[in-house]
């Protein structure tokens, strides 16, 4: 596993742990305010910014049970991380 793959995996794992703990600050930790997130819950045209993303979590959180209560959405198998090249920001 490359350093980039390890960093990505660690970020995803921290995000999943935050979901399990219902820790919204942890869920938001790796996001920046310029995010645009398309999810399975309204608004279907995307949420923009961390404040809107934070506000979108309460209605969605009923899908995420605490880890001690059994299998949660965050516990489902994840696809392996496969990027083997350095990730670069998009060119403007």
C-alpha cells in the first residue's frame, strides 16, 4: 500500500468511526467549506458547504445505529482503495 492509499484509507476509517459514534464534528473533520455533497437524502441537488452538510445529518442519522447496537450502514463492506498514483487537485 502506498502512502497515498494509507492516507486515504485512514481518512475513510476516521470518517466511519465518527459515523458510528454519531460524532458530527468527526464526520466533518476532513471536509472543507467549499464541499458539494450529493447523497441519498434531500436536497437531491446537493448540499453546499460544511454548515449545510452538518444540517443534513440529523434526518439521515437514523440509518446509522451506534456500533454497540449491531450492524450499521457504516459497517457494510467497503470497496478496496486502489489508487496507485499520487492524487492531485483538479486543474482549474
